[in-house]
C-alpha cells in the first residue's frame, strides 16, 4: 500500500481527504507520545513498551510531514501559495517531535532510524485506524510490533558527488550521510538520519518511498538513478528535481528487460568505464552500457550467476548483493553488502580475478555509523 493517499489532488474532495489524513496522523503522533510520557512517569522501567510507542509516534509524524508536503507541491504546481505549510511543519517539529526527543533523553533510549523505515505499512489494522481504538489500549502497541528484521529491509548507497569521502546510505524510507573515506571502523555520521522523501522531495513526487538501488548518471554525477521495486526515476540531488521518470524499469532499460531484471538489488559503475555498470538482481548480475538520453543500453556480459562469475562473492558466501559502495581512495575496490555482512573486494573487470581484500565481516559493530543511524541493527 502507499505510504500516504495518492489520489488526484485536482479533485477538491481528495485534497480535503489528504488534509484530514495529515491532521489525523499528527493527532495520532501526539497521542502516542502522550501515552509514552504517561507510561514513563508511572513505569519508568517499561523501556520496551515506551520505545515501541515512540517508534509508532515517529512513523505517524513522518506520514503527516509527507502528506503536508504533497499538498504543498500541488498548491505550488497550481500557482497557489500554501501559506500554512511552513507553520504546520514547524509545529510538528517544535511542539510534538521535541517532546518525543526529550522523552528519549529522559528514558535513555537511542533514536533508531528503523522506526520510520517501516512506514510502508500502518502500525495497526485499518479498522483500528478508522476508529482510533488502538489509542485507548497501550497493550495493542508493544515491542513485538518493532520494525522488520534487518535482512528484510531494502538498502542501497552511493557516494556524495560533492564529497567523495562521504556517502548516502538508505534503508527503506530512511537515509543518512556518513563519512566513509577510510571505510569501516573509521566511519561517522555527517548529517542526521532523515526520511529520504523529505530529504529529497523529488522522491516523494515520484512516489519513491523505499530505495532498492542507486546509480550516478555518468554524464552528471549530481543526478542519481533511484530504483524502487519495478520502477526508477532520475533525480538531481543538488536541485531536488525530477530529470526523467518515474518509469517502469523494463520499459526504458532494454538491457535489463533482456536480462530478465524486473527489479534491481544493487548497481556498481564499472571502475574501468563509467559508461558501464554492473547490475545485480537476485542471484544474477549483468554488465550493461548506460545511455542516459536514450534506450540504446545493451548487455555487455550476462546475465550470469553471481556464484559462478564472482569468485570473491562465492568465497564470502554471498548469494545476493544488497548494496555496493566503491572505495574512492582505492580505485577498483568496493564494499559489497549482503544481509548483515560486508566484504572489501578488489575488482578486475573482464576477468575472474576479483579477490577479497578484507572480510567477510559483520556490519555491526564495524560500521558504527550505520548501526547508530538505524540502517543496520545491533546484534
């Protein structure tokens, strides 16, 4: 289901419905925080329940912000000013979310990005949503409703085109910018975790909530191809605008259609030729050409099994790849991520001579920034 209603806003009734959705999500967030505060005052040791209440509160507030942003986008596109937008968003942050952050500090709970990365489904049933009944029974919101296990989340990453020592990592709805110039164990958070569709409103306009894979445009690295499910969109991350799309992957990438890749798990530019890229989907990969302004992309090699064509990944025990981060200080090397493991690999394009430099290792605790940001779970 969609994160927020996606009806045609040219219809006044749909605008009113989305406005009601926004107010209701805001009210739920406020009420959940109030319940968490009451619980802490009466049972300060009930940390799991307090954490679960706050997790749901943060998710509802994320929904409210995205709904409000969609309304603002429509008003701007229609040539009308949305005078109340900034005040509405400021109210959420200054008068609601600030209470949750204060309670986090009081209770000694660390904010976890995975609380909002699971926003693609409501924290309770649609019937509960309709009646609000769940708000009257704290037992219906428990720690057992915490986010999905780490291995079920969609993830990707790409280097910041303005600073190649920094990288953006994504986990479903969330993203964080980290320093990754020296790789694992020397990483740290540069910019606080955020909802990716809030960080780049163009993603919200394209209805891209979770990101499976990302690829820089070889002609302009400030433009990124974001792949989500069976769709993709090309976005300028500096100007926060849609360049092309959203489109169905197999409609506009003939090479991926030929490879049988309806979805993409990870992408890595060929270190020997930036106009080519390795696409990974399930247990297979393909090397294809990238043609940004046409549909002339072609398969160079593949599709083939990862296990038979990547000796390093076979040795690491990786049957699939979730994300790839090229190493800028070591040309031809990249970090490959799969489930809760990573490995540092030396790539030799056109050969089977790729080799493991380091790993495989657990992402936690080696990538502390990704754990602190909630991109990956602690063990």
